[in-house]
């Protein structure tokens, strides 16, 4: 088999037990590489312990933007071997990989032996002890930098920048430790970091959850109510300190039943509002999302998906909340479901989601997931977009105001409390155009038509999907599965396989005409998703006309879809 | 559209009447609550557009549509959460929450605790008839243990919930009880509740004439004005509420807790946040 021709990148995983400083070291490495003009990605994996326990910082560096993990690790740097076997399935290593481990760490665990990777030993702990205040992780980074060809000075500078000039002794001891590690780097043939092509530019270092929070603020969110839940909490934590600086407020609720109702209340009061949660929280919010549909109250719910059902694996990703997001509400409850296509795309998708909620006066569920939410990427500075239309409100001097008037667009002006003459009661009961409760068939059908119609008549075409490539083979995917497929499509092109990638940012309402146009000329369609039951594939079958030749590929989390795996799907579909 | 400045606008109870006809049974105590609302708002001189009445599900929760004000008739049990979000986003509004003993103390029980604890400037009025009326006669958390119903034959055997004690223990700043047989008294308590900053809890005994006519028509002769004046001492209030038989009417506790008022610190252009991410 030919080796896939992916853009060159170097993947390094740092492992160690709690307190060894693995995450800090990973962040330092990413910062150092960034200062050399590289792009990068850092994902984290930890054991179930609240504090301590084993940890792995996974870093991928490249002179081109990378927003998903690579196929394998070039280097595993083990500060110790405590419980490292728990990560075995997450750490693809092979004969071309290099393991750098502490000389005192003991025997190589079986799964590392089986990988046939080369091993280099370094007395990291011993060396660190020889420096006052020296840390093992700094010695390790020094040796690593020397081995892969990253200037040691970049590590020292990154340390200085993160711990600050306030602690000159700590900076000095770190520098000593880094240089000591570099000087004692083991003799080993290490994969080299390609710095050619690396060029500094206007870059951001951002996590998917931060990007979601920032996109929401850019979109105009002024109120956030939320309840802590992994892996969404960072959205709330980031917004807790930034939102009040931008004219908004964040409240921690007593549970998700409260947080969704708080945001409905705030939005009723005129404040664009958002909550962030994960699957268990979304389940609790579902009844009230129906209320937001019926009362036509704009709200955004970000679901950072994790492996389900029930508590599942709180720290690992999966795209398995599609069904509940689309179908969870009782009754006929049309609403919008969106999904960011990468870490950086969380910014656009969150901002767009706020825009859609406000413009359409409806709830929007944005399906992010753990793999993009909790990962950090170094990206090109994204553009600052603006989406014109916002909430349609009742004008002054409205005579005989009817909150739920049947209009051409289906969207009716919303009176905001405080506006004289706009007094109405928002209601989850079926109501007439005035908002008065009604059990009349005519009112029921009229309002169902109104709420469906405003979505049907809206033009989602600007951002409904990202489409790239050309070919008779088409791939349809969504959310975080898009990024490894993008890399795979590019690699397939170098092998002469033409593929069109259609990555949906808008899940609901379905856009059959837009997809039909995008699929023109496609003879075979591969549908890729990270769920066990093929939720996305079944959703597409229900709502779209697809070519007869379909290859559904659904596999659950928690392991990420890697570019090589994605390329294999493409090769297979192209062959047969 | 009323263009007269609020300072010179005068309001009559009829100004708060909406065109919607109540679904309540004739004689239901909730009719009196509606009248009390209208009298209280008029006396407070609140412009209708500055009032929001938030409710959940149940007979009592139908009240927002019957008042000329902004309103939200939400899902079962969540009115306090919805109202909390509204009041924090819009501190300028007078937010009144209307609920019943099932909506407020059973399905919404957790929100009750946390609304008291948070002490947002809300007025929480629970029309307590010790019954689920809308679903036609099941026991609620305040129903007597021996009251026989189809869903709990022979009675629940459970001690009733004591909402005033819970409110005090959870941090409510104002605790009062009224009886809907005395509309003027209810209106006065509503005025006091709205005027007192922080979370004000007002239990209104509101008889259900359909499912509990025999027991609750006695209430008129059972209720009494509390003989002890209101206190700001939580210790005294606790003793008094713990020993209270549920029929002392009036302001029973008024504290001095500062309301919770989270607010924006600045109104910067979001572009200012970009520096957080620049490398």
C-alpha cells in the first residue's frame, strides 16, 4: 500500500502521572513551536481522577494549519510510565516512532514494546534534581527540542512568557533545566520538525470552547445561564469573565432545567441569550426548548457532545446527540440545529447560531463536541464577520398589536417588556395571533404553519455547508468529522482520486435543494459520522434525495476519526 | 399608545384588566388574587408595560393572560428560573411570579430553594389550595396526609411541606401569608412584597371550590391576623413559623439581605477580547 501523502506534520505525545506537569509542558511546546511560525493542535487526555492520575498532552505541529489529530505519533515522551497503558488505544505508535523515557521509569510497558518503536533513555529526574527548582518536564522539553530541531531558546521564551517575568528565579531555573536536557539529549534518530515553510503571521491560539464563547459574544449575546458539565464548562468559565466586560451577565443555575428557563426569560426581556451544556443537560432542557419554539423565543443551546448514552464517557467525544437535537422535542417543533466544522469554525458557527436564533425567533441547538471544544489550535487570525439582520421588534405606535401575527416571512415583530402597547403573554399553550390561549383547530394549524414557514422560507445558503473538491465520489459529513476528511480528500487528490467533500454546518432544517445542487454529478456518496447507529446517515435518508449508491460509515467514539482512516474510506469507495 | 410621562400617569385597577376571560371555576380563590393584583398595581402606580408576570402550569399559573401586563406562561415548575433570567437581564421591570402548590413546591421545589437563596428582587406569589386542580384532584405537597384521593387511596400518609419554613431557611427576604377571602388584605401584602427588595414570598390560601369545597370553606373562620408583629430576626421567625398552624395571616418575616444583582462591568467592543488569543 502506498503511504498517504498528507501535509508534513510532527505528532508528539507527552505522558506522565498527575503533578508531573505534562499539560503545562505540552502547552509550552505548542507555544514554542508557534513562536517559530508553526501551526499546531493540542488535545488532552486524562484518567477519571479528579486530581492527579495519568495525563497525556497530544501535540501536532506543522507549517500548515492542522485542526485534527494525525494518524500516529512520531514521538512519545514519557516522564514516567504510571498507568500509561490506559492510553494505549489513543496512542498509535509504530516502528518509525521514537519513545523517549526516563531512565528510572522501569521496564517499557507491553503495548509500547509491541509498537516496535525505537527507545531512547534519559535520566530526566536525576538531571532535574541537579538544578535548584528544576523540573523534570523542562529537562524533557530541552532534550526533545534538541532532538527534533526546535530551537531551545523558543522553549525558554515560552516558559518565561507563561510564568511571567515576576518570577525571575523560576525562569532562570527553567532555562537551566531546558539547557541541561538539551545538552544531555540521548543519541537517537528522531523525526525532525520541518521548519521550512514556517512563517510567523497573525495567529490565534484558541480552544473550540473559547471560540464558541467568543463567537457568541460577537453575535451579541448578553445573557448566559449555565450549569457546570464536562466538556462544556469552559464555555461558561470563559464567558464568566469576558461577558460582563461586553455588557452582559452570566449566571450559574441550580440545574439545566433552570439554565434553559433563565435564558428563555432573559431573551423574553430582549437580551440575546445562550446556554452551554452536554448530552445529559440537553436531555433536561428538551421540554423547555419546546416552550421556546412555541413562544418563539430566541435562544442558543450549545451542546458540546460527549460519548453517550447516559453519563457515558464525559471526557471523550462522539457525534451521537444528533437524534435528540433534531427529534427530541415533543409535538411538531421546528427549530434549528447547527454544527461547527472545526475548532476555529466554532467562532463562525456560534455567531451564526445567535444570528439565526434572533432572526428566526427560534431555539438553535449548536452541536459542538469534546474533540473540538477542549482542543486548542493555533490558527490564522479569523475574519470578523457580521450578519446583518437581528431580532424583529415591535415598532413604536403599534396599534392593536398581535405578537403572533401571521406574516409573509412567518416572523412577527416581538414586543419587548417596557414597550407600551406591546403587552402580551408568551405561552406554551396553543394560542391565537394575539397570544391568547386557544384550543381551536384554526389557531393550532395557523401557528404550526407560521413556525414551520419561517424556517422553510429562510435562506440558509450562505453558511449551510462547506464544500470543497470535485469528483464523482462525494462525501457527506458533519461537525468535527469534517477536519480529518479534509486532510484525506487532499491526500486522495494526490493519488488521483477526485472527491467532493460536503460538510454540513446546518443539520436542521434540512436543505434538499442545496444538497441536490451540491451533489450534481456525484455517482457514489460516502456518509461519514462518529455514531454507533448511523444517526446522520438515517437523518439524510429521511430528508434528502440521495443517489442510490450510498456507503454509510458510522463508528462510535471515543477514538477520533484520523485522516488515514478517512483516506482509507475514500480509497475503498473509489476502488469498488 | 400612552405618551404621558409615567410620573403623571395614574392607574386604576381596570387598567390592568385584559380581554381574556379566566378559565377558573366560579368561586375559585384565584379570582380574588387577580383582583388583588389589579388593585396592588394601581396603588403602586406601575405602568402595565413595566410589569412582567411569570408562571408555570396549573390553575393559578393561568393568571398572566388575565392581566394587562407582559407575561410568560411557561412550562410546569420552572417559573422562578425564567423570572430570574428576566429580572437579571431587565432589572428595570417589576417581575411577579405566580404559582401554585404543585407547580411551586413539587415539580418546582428545587428552584424555590435556590430562588430564596439567590434573593433576586422578585415577588413570588403561590396560590395554595392544597390540591392539583387542573388534573382534577390529586394531593400536592401541602395536602393533609389523610385526604382520600383516587391516586392515593386513604391519603398519602405524608407530612405536608411547610413552604414558609423552607423559604426562611433558604434565605427569602420577605415571607407573608394571605387569604383570598380578604381581597384588600391580599392587595396590601402584594404591595408590601413588591416594595421589599430581594426575594419576597407570599403564600395566598386560595380555596378550591371544586375539589375541596367542604374542607376549605372552613378557612374563612380559621384564618386570623397574626397576633405577633412582623420580625426581622430569623431566629424568632423560625420559631414562629415552625409552630404556626398555617393560618396566621400577615407579614411574618422581613429581613435586610441585599438582593443579588449581577450586572455588566463594562460595555466594550468584543474586538477588545481578541488580544486574549493573539500569539
